[in-house]
C-alpha cells in the first residue's frame, strides 16, 4: 500500500459513497454536500468529510462536491477506473445468480470464467460463459492472469479451492461459503454469508 | 436493548465465532481456546476474549471454552436459540438462490414466503413455496407476524418495497439491492452488495 495506511473501515465506506454518488449522477444531479450524501447513506456528514479528507481535497466550502469529479477520484482510489476480470468457482444456484448478474460491469468487474467440479455441469452455458472443470482451474486462471475470484462452493470444499486459487495467483477472494478461510499474507478475503448478517440483526430484535 | 450497550462491531463478530464453533463441533471437538478459535477466524485471541467477556464468563483459565456450552450461549445472545420466519421479496435469480439455500435452517432462519411483482412469476413454485404477488405482501407479512425480510428487487424498486415492509411490521431487512435504504428508527438494515465488497479489495491490489 503506497503512502500512509488508511484504516480498512474507511476504505470499506468508500464503495458505499461511490454507489450513492452514482445514483445521484444517474438522477441528473451535478453537486452534493456531505450532509446530503450522509443522509443518503446513513453516515454523518462529519464522518464523510473526515473519510474523504484522508485522500485529498475533494470539496469546496460552500459549493460542496462536484459529483462527476468525486466519482472519478473514488474510482481511481478504489482502482475501479478499469474493469477487473473475475472468476466464479461453483456453478450452483449462487454461482448462477452471480454470473448472470448485470450489476458488476458498471462497478468495475466482469466475470470471465466459471468453474465447477460436477462433470454434468462442465460444458453447460451460463449466459455467454461455458462452465469449465475445476480440474483446469489453476491453469486457466494463471493463463488469464485473473486476480479476483468469487467462491460459491460448499463449506467443506472451500479451503481446498481457496488454496488452489492462491496457487493460481488470485489475490482477492469474495467467499460465499459459510466458513472462515486461511490464506497467506498478501491475499485478501471478504465474506458474504447471509446467516451471519441476519444473526447480527436478530441480536437487536 | 437490555443491560449495557455493546458496540455493534462486537455484535457483528459473534456470528463468525458461532459459525466457527459449530464447524469444530461438527468435527467432534469438545473444547477450544481463544488462540485456536482466533486462528480459525483470523481474529486475535485477545480480541476474542475481550469480545466474549462483554457477555459473561464463558471460559476457564487453563481449560478454555466448552464448545457446546459456548454455542448455546452465543445462540441465546444472538436470539437464534429459536427459528425466525423470513420473507424474501424479489423472485429473480438471487431470490431463487436464497429461497433454495439449505444453509439457513440450522443457523436460526426459515424462509416462509416469497413475493414478486411479475404476474408471470406469481403462483410458480420455488421448492415448497409458492411465489405470491407483492400486492398482497403487507397483508401476508402482517398476518404471519414476520419480522425479517431479504430484499432482492432492483435498486429502483428497493426503497418503495422497504417502506412497505416497514408498514407490514418488518424490523430487520437484509438488502441485496445495490442502494442505501432510509428506514425509521427501530428498523435495522444490513447490506449485501458484492460489488462493494470487491471494491473494498481492489483498493489493496
């Protein structure tokens, strides 16, 4: 990470700001304030100003933020001013839903390969993509220089597949399997497990 | 919330501990230490001890944690010592994947109703459930006293549906639509947006 180290909690809020700013732009809006942005994402204006100030001076006192400029800057900071190729491993219901999801491309991501270990799925199509055998995964990912993967295999298979992804050169794994993964330093894992999110809410009910 | 207020960041880690403890139990393990639990979830032993100490005394110096006991206690704290009914709104790919997902029931949740606004989907089955019209959603959720919903509708429809869910008495929304929701106090929203998670990782690549 170049320059000073930014707390990950702040990094995690930037994609949320970016998403809200894009909605504003889609609605034809050109400028916003930290107040307005804050209300739309449920975060205080002071927090937003503080978060953004970590990366530079993006707003002007009195006139607020120029939305297209701030979007460009956030895309640059988050490195989604380009499109990243993504591999999906596991062509079950969730793998299908993700592969068919239209919302990635304008957020900086494009699924370019899907793998499964079930021989009856290999060769079948999901949209334009052909499901490939997981036996060829390491080779195909290496050749394609793909550095991001989404893991939608059962929990029992997830660690083994994660090890193979790391071997293939993957540096970021979005893990849908309901299990914590052990990965070497330099590889990042984020988790999506709806039960975990639901349990975090039932605590308050 | 009864008693002292626990920071939400701590509450958010408990489901992860619970998930790891259950994996240990499934593997026949009876006791664990904060060191071992920490290694399996990627959180320091000190942090785990500190988090758990907020809720009581669960471990013994020298012998560590009795896994079945700690599981019971965490289930109680997170209120998943029962099974919660959950409504899914939006029967697209993601709604289908969630409704068919087998992983909810042993984590404290059971999807009991699915809604969509598309008339051609209403009446079709997902597993044992029949897709119902979103026009009847408020009434059906009220009658069923369902307090948790998962929202998998397009971003453009999400706020309107969220308002209706709140009107129906829903207190916790897991939102898959890529947009921030405004809800009144007393209603909790958690977000699952894979692009946001991916962007949080590309920052570091």
